[in-house]
C-alpha cells in the first residue's frame, strides 16, 4: 500500500500530535462513551479522555509476551455498543515496542467498521524495522482511521508545539471544524517546513539514537540487566528494585531518568538516548547506583 493519494484535505496541522487525539475524541465520542487502549499506555491519554468525558478501557499487555497486542478474542470481548475508538501507539510509549505488519492488518480486519482507529505515531521516525507498518499507508476514504505525528521528537521542535493528524477527508473535515482558530502559530509552521526539508538533521538524529540504544544494550547485556528492545528513542530497563529510589539516587548525581511507577512498572526505569557523552554519563552513574562501580 502507499499514501500517494493523500491530499491537503487528508491532513490537519495541530499544536503537537496530542491535539489530533483530543479532536478525534471530540468528533466521535459523547459523554460516557468508551475508548480502548493497551496498557501500559502514555499517561496523558487519561487527560485527553477526561477532557472529553469519556472512559478509557485498558487491555493489559504482558511483559513476557513482549507487550504485543492481545488476542483477537480478548479485544473483541472489550468492544461494547459504547466503544467508539481504539487508540494504539506505535512505537509504544512507554515500552518502545511496535506492532508488525501481519499483526496490524489482522487487527484492522477484526474491528467492527464503526470503531475509529487512532494511531499515535509520535516516535515513528525512529523505527528501522522493515515490517513495522506506517499508518499513513492505510488511510482509505472508507475506513475510520486517524493517525497523528509530531515534530517534537525526531525533529526537535517540542517547544514550538506542532504536529499533524491524517485520515479520510470526511473525518479530517469534522476534526477541522473543532480546531481552534489560528491554533498553530506561523513560526511553528515555518520551522516544520524547514525541518521536513532538513534530511541531514533527521538522519543524524536517527543515527545518534540508534548508536545510543546499541551502546545501552551492549552495556546492559554485559551487566546482565534486562531491558525491552526498543524501536523508539528510549529504553525501558528492569532494575529489580524500586525505580523511584533509582531515579532519586541518579538525580542527586545530576542524571535525569524516568521512574516507571506511574505506569504500573515499579521496577523499571526509562532513559532516552542522547549524545555519546550523555549516554556515557548515564551508564557510569547507573553502574554506581546499581552497585557495579565505585
């Protein structure tokens, strides 16, 4: 499949990728409706649901299964007359895991035609596995699918708050009616256009991230510490102790990581790949905190 047919009316520019989610909920859900999500999920989804007075219905995914989608029957059990959408993030935040093409196409085929699929692709530019599908390739005028992307991650424009949603023209038309006037400022638009043309910067960023993740994995393998293989720009690491304590000890040494207690992963931390010297500093500090080095 390809996305050559996409036209301007298939795209909506938004203040970061998150605005596309909130507008998709506004356009399709009424108070008390349900949106299925896969747990663990980005905690801000709770806020988007609250704003729209809708209920998130989490379906747990398992660490031992690599956080892959649950079975078709498990998903079908959670779909009710109140189910208006299914929200899926790939690569997933906070795990960095992805859905593969066959699994994704089976998932789409199994859904009732009235259920909107919302695909969060905030980290899609970091994916290098050839069997990971991009939602853009699955946009069809007769399929209720909305995708979102952002310039905050790979393009480094987080402070300017710009992203975009994509989907069938009719759905995008409904979302556009909900958009605030002048929602994206002209500076952010100019920066996004420049970023799209700066292929060298994007390639350099992707290379740095992949090198950083590879460095983390080599070091962790050597230490015998488990982690979740990632297609995003971060790594989920199992510390086998209270991750909040690890976070606080590393913070006192000037290194900021993420404790995953709020994601019901109390013995995991998350770290972003940075510049080589930043990655080295993280690993040196991590070894000290974990008792591997003086």
